[in-house]
């Protein structure tokens, strides 16, 4: 009798996994156009009923997962707890859980990062319980989308884009993972998306009347670079993570903080004398001198000192 409860729990887990792994498309790839098409073909009542049934299944799954996490914890396996906002978790559970199991293959041991998201978002599969596994998978999807490693719809990308519009914590966490990640493994955010990401990550209110605009941005590898345009003109600038770079020794700089509390050294392009050689005759070389604005040389990385 003492083995009946663990066996029953395992059977419920397997049943729930089968249920959820069969629904990733519904959870992650459902678009507004598909909803409208379904309503036109099946009627509003039928579609509403299908969605309601899915939500009931999701809630039931998450409630069972809490019991499973607690049971595993009683066995000495530290998997955390899946408590928190149930409605928020069930929105990502279907696709996230399937992706988490697929990404880890259900096994342990060392695995080389297979994507920017895997390199940026660490953690063992069971760390933090079921909710932790799903949450990390969604963050990895968001990193992959933000760095353009993957294209197309995903739960992580949808959450990232929605959060980015509001300067939300989820988007800023993703940006932080990329901004401070290993450039060779994680890559960077570029283009228009990078300008939005920079404003969000640095807590800049772009709706203010005198707000600066940003272009040619790139975020990644402990650096953020771009062009800042204000009423006074345009200037190149660069930020270096204080955790990864020594303080600049060339030119002036200021220390600023991103919304996650990370310190960054910020430098603007500064006046520099540029010499252009020309033939002055009689075998002599002369120089035309002009003043241009250039960024100072990048400071030294701490891991190379």
C-alpha cells in the first residue's frame, strides 16, 4: 500500500505530459486570424467551449504538478514549488513544457549550448520545479527571437514583444541576459529592436517631449553601442559593463545604471584630430588636419587583464 501513492502520482504525471505535449500548437501558435476563422466556421459558442476546456485541463495539470513537486521534495529532490500566479503559468505551460523536455532530452550531464537562449539562460532542468523549467524555456525562446536566431511565433517571443512595449520586467530580464552574455554564444540585438530594447533596459521615457532617439544600436557581449540624436545633434556612444570591463582610461566617461542595477561605463564620441597625408612635393609628406568625433578605444576586458 505504501507504494500506491507514488505509482498513482507517476501515472497522473505521465497522463498530463501526454495531454500537454499534444497541445503545443494551440498554446504557442494560435493567432487572432485563426481565432476569427474558427469562429466563422464553428460559431462563437463552440470556440469558447474549446478554449475553456483547454484552460481547465491546464489548471488541473498545474495543480497536479504542485503535488508532484511537493512529493519529490519529500524524497530529498530539491525541485522547488510551482506556486504563484496560476493563470500566468498556464499560458506558457503547453509550449514551454514540451520545449523544455525536448531541449533537455530528459537526461542529465554536460550539454553544449545549442542556441543563444540555452547559453544565456542557465539552470538545471529540475531547478525551481515545473514552473522553473517552463519559465527558463520561455526565456530561452525570447532570447532566440530577440537575437534573430529563430524566426516565427513562439510563446517566448510573444511575451517578450508584449513586455517590451511596456518596459516590463520580463523583457528587461531577456535584454540583460543578452547584454551581459558571451557574444560568441549568445549574439546580440541589432536594428530597430535594439533601439527599443536599449530604451527599455536603461529606463528611458521615449514619450517625453525632449527624449533622444537611437539608431544603429547593437546590444551584446557586455557592450551597447549606437547613435544618440537630440536637438543638439547626433553623437556616437558606447556603454561597457562594469562587471566585464575595467574603467576607461581614454577620454571622459560617466557611470550609469540599467534597470536591473548593473553599472555601465558610458562614453560619447569625442573631438579627435585626424591627419590626412598628402604629397607636398620634393619627396615630402604633409598632412591636412581636421577635427572629427570618434569613440575612444574600448577599455580592457577584465577577463583579459
